[in-house]
C-alpha cells in the first residue's frame, strides 16, 4: 500500500462524505464510512462530520480492525468488517442514521429477509432485500456478529432503532445504494395503512436476474403484500 494510493482512497472518502451530507441523509456527526485499500481498511474517525472530512479525520486500519495510523476510528468497526467478510466484492461501506430508514427500523419488519418491502423496481435492482438486524447498543461488537451470521444474502441492512448499513463494489456504488434505500424507506412509510400494491414475484425475479441483487419471497408476510 503506497502513500499515493492511501491519499487517493482518502480523497474518495472525503468526496463520498460530502455527497451524503449534501443529500441530507447524514445528520450532524452521525454515520461513518469505510473503504478497502489493499490490505488495509480506511475508516472515518469517531465523532466526525461526514460533510467536513479531511485526511486527518480518517483512520487506517488493518483488515482485522487494528489501528495502524490516524485518529480513533468509528466505534462501528466490527459492523463494517462483518459486511466485508460476507462478500469479497464489497469494497466500501456506508452507515448513516438517515431519517426514513431509522423510522422504518423502529417498525416490525416486512419479512425475515427484508425490513423493506419490494415497493419500487429501483430498490429491488439497486439494493435488494434488506433484513432488520436486532437492536444492540451502537458500537456493540455483537452487531458485527449478527450481520456476519445472518443466513440470507444481502448488501444492506437496517439496524433496529438505529439506521442503515450498505456495502458496494465502490464508494460511488455504496453511496448510491444508501440513497436508494433511504428513498425506499420513505415511500414505504408514506404508503403504510394504504394497502400498497407491491412488485410481483415475477417482476422481482426479472430485476434481480438482470442486476445481480438478491430477493427471497418465500418468507414474506402475506398480510403485508
């Protein structure tokens, strides 16, 4: 890992943080970002404002989470490492306390495999099923364990009473998916109590086959179709 590579990766984190802050889904100093960089993981420091990142606000960690340089990383290290452990293709992870995702995370999940129903094609094809991870105190290493041991396939989760986590093949990919997930949560909340018509299994199959996302309809709550 060269200094130049690390500097470039840090610049990517700074740009991504600014995008999330501008989108309005990263309030205050909440949320954190990480990016794989060779055998290291770069992660925003604890208590940082994602809209005001600089190189001094980014920690360099080993793949095991041990700090190599920079500030103390966010307390959510275990959660980020668990996402990377699920799929070698994941290169970046976004965690934000966005309002609609947080609100939906306080409700009963739509199904075991997805807290969010298949309500728009863009959610299904850009994010896919998004399970609800049971509540643990923010920063609790058990959040990482719960993510690592969940049996379904996913690239995103809602953390109960907490917010969203999403990974992608790049920071651009992860940020775009986080924004899409927040919008799907907004639409879901707006349609609660109105008996929305969700995407059919056939439509979901077409979208997931074309875009490589995951969706298992077998455990859906029939009362919420």
